[in-house]
């Protein structure tokens, strides 16, 4: 890439800032700063950029020019020059579609620390446009999990604020307004293609060896035809236009400028047929209206960053600083997933981890203190936070290391606080009242409670493998039955006795078995015993996280599931109602 330095080579950062001011005064074309002074102390270079139209030709034959999509007056210098007089505002925007994920807590922590380190504000927004999967129960779990960790927010659905509402499902009129603006400006268009048409289009593209993407056929419709079909109420989506050639330069606070070819970008759907926005439109509109200055998100979003940048250009808005954080990994380096590692924050709370230790461990995911100390508090992390210390290598989330760190925190507690926390975790009145009715009628002395119900106060259990021996089922059938039950329970939305029972019933019926064939296996996996209190009641009380964890433990005890079995059994899973 050619570089251009209007003030001579080897500019120091202070000189670069002065030069930037001078350039802005004369409304020169956009320039991009390579090497981010916030992360990299090397000398800076200015790279001339140009705004690109949808059909702009390359500047050299066969060599599409790298382009950054950004407002004409926008000169991207570091955080320090852009936001000297602006309050730093960061946010986390989780989707309430399941258990509160440790990855959400990890990204929330880094956004929180960045904001607080710069005297700014941290915002919570709920992205609940997925009406089929979003629930208020899941939303509340997110609130509870983040607050349990010690992460709080200055604005959000539950605390209010000047930029509300903070649930996307309550901002429909706002998105409609801005989506219509894009259509009127010629940056977006209605698309009437059916799912069948799109499937056929992609199949034909793949047959030709092309990357499947929307081919823009709706753009060939006349204005009259579009108006007629809209007036007739035909179902449609709104898509955005994207360039067909050249590259987009994505300014990443960790990586510097990242070039992504435009031909990898599809004409993204902005508004769905149900009138709800997709992530891309809602994200840009909300971040702008809520004054978000810095966006720290997972690196899985980096490949789609050009779409977001293009939307900022279309609206004429200044985009926030972008930072794509490395993803959490399993010990085998694969992306952290609940099939290989417990991923719910609630699980770690129920297992008896201290929130301070959990937050401490998440803080060490790809980051370290200047003195490399292992143990530090949230305030200490805020005080010393610096993005220069973020490593791009995928951090490994290892429960054994987390347990070791938690032990450090536990042993440093005063004895009185240790006892108090133990009582709060295991022997609090609310939890005891759930257990007592199931135990009271089965004991004759208090000393019998622990042997009968001790599993309620444990994390994992250690059942004897002989408990899983069945007169009717082979060892492979036992593993298959338990794995299918686990998978179905992972997708269970309402964790109640009746729904748990119905889930297990659906699995056994699909395998042409009876409930009595499964229940001894569940007793062994959940309680570690051949019999106890009602295992279905126990599963409801223990909650989804510990229940699923113990089922995974039991399956591993019996030899686990091979890749071949996993593939075959997933086909059976799809057939279960």
C-alpha cells in the first residue's frame, strides 16, 4: 500500500496530531493512521483514503485500492486526539436467549475496565430482536450474573437512563425511521425474494464454484414494480447496498488496519419481514444514538465489520473506535462451547466459586497486570488497565486453573467471612426451604440428612460405574440415552419439573423405551446414588447448570462419545419432538 505523509517522514505522535488538525481545517480527503498509538508506540504514517461508490473502479489495473468507508471529514487518529473532550462510553449488548455466557462476562469486563480507566461510563443494552428465543427470564439471569461478578452499569433496561429504551424490542419505531432513510437515500432497497428463490440462487452459485451471496436481483426491478408490490403488501426485507470491488480498511485498536475485500460481503438484510431489525442496523443506530465511543467485541465479528462501517458512512455518522477481542478457547484450542466446557456464569456460582476469583480469572484471559501478578481485584484491574497488554492469542479457559485461583481467594478470607460465605452459598434459608420438604419425610434423625441429601450441596458427584449397568440396555445404549437426554435438556427453556419430565419422556419414546428405563440412570448421574429423593425434583432444585454438568460427568465416566457416535446421534436428536 502506498503511503503519503503531508508533513514529512517519521512523524512523532504529537506532530501527527498537529498535522491532523491542519488537514481537517482544509477539509482534505480522508486519511487513515496506521499503527495505533494507544497500542503501538511506533512512528505513525498517514495513508490517503477515498470514499468509494458502489461501482467505483480500481485505481490501478487489477489492483483495487484499499478504501476506508468513513465520513469525508473524519481523520482517524488515536483515542487521545479524538476523545480529549469526550466522555468515553462503552457498552455490552447481550442477547437474552440462554444462560448468561462467560464470554459475555469476559467482554463486559473489558468494556467496563476500559471505560472506568478513562473516567467514562459503561452501558448495558439488551439485543432481544430474536422474538422466538429471547425471554425476560434470560434477561434477568444476565443482570444477576453480571452483578454477582461485581460488574455494574450506569444505564440499562433496569436502571433507565437518558438514551432509552435499552431493549431493542422497544425501539422498533426508531429502526423503521432510519431504515426508511437509507431506502430514500438509495443505500438500501426492498427485496421480495422467497426463501426458495434464495436457496436456488445459492445452489447455482456454489455449482459454479462461486461464494454464495445475494446477487442483487431486486435492484433490477423498476420503481413502478417496487411500488406496486409494496402497495400490495408483499412480504419483503430491506437489504443494504455494498461495493462489489476494492477493500474496506477496518481500523482495529489491537491489530491496526485490517483489509477485508468487499467481494466477501453480502447485501445484508437490515429489516426482516416481521419489521424487526437485524443486528447490523440496530447495532449501528443504537451505538450512535447512545453516544458509544468505543466498541470492544469478540473477534468473531471482525469479518463483518465492513457492513457496520458502511452503515456509518451512509448515515454520515462518526463511527466508534473498534476493538476486536480474542475469543475464549477450550484447553484443546477450540472455541469455548458448552459441549466441552461449562459456559454459564450461573454454573460457576452454583459450584461455589467466589465472584472475585471468577472476575480475576476472566481478567487474565488475554491480559496481564504490569507486574504479572496472578491475583488482583476488579479495582486493581481498572487502575492498571491498558489495551497494550492484550494478547491476540486465543486465551484458554481452564477450569483447573480457575479452581486454583479460587483457592487463593478462599484461603485469604478471614475465617469469619469464610464461614459466612459458606452459609450464604449452601445453607441460606431460600435454598434450604426448597430441599426440606423432600427430605423431612425420609429421615428419622438430623444426622441422616447429609447421607441422603448431601448431593444438593456438592458441585459434581462421583457415582460408581456399576450404577449405570442395565438389564435391558447395553453400555452403548446407556450412553446414547443419556447423551440424547443431555442434548435435549441443553435446549430446554423453562427449567421446571414438568418440562424436565416431558423432555426425558420425549427421548425415551423416540428410542422406543419406557421412562423406567431412564430413571435409574438419572438417579445415578444426578445424585451419585441408586436412590434418594425424587430425582426429577432434585433436577429442578439443582437447576440446569449443575444438572447438565453431572450428566456430562456421568457420560465421561462411561467412556464419553466418539466423533462417529456424535454425528450419528445428532441425527436421532433432530427427530425427537
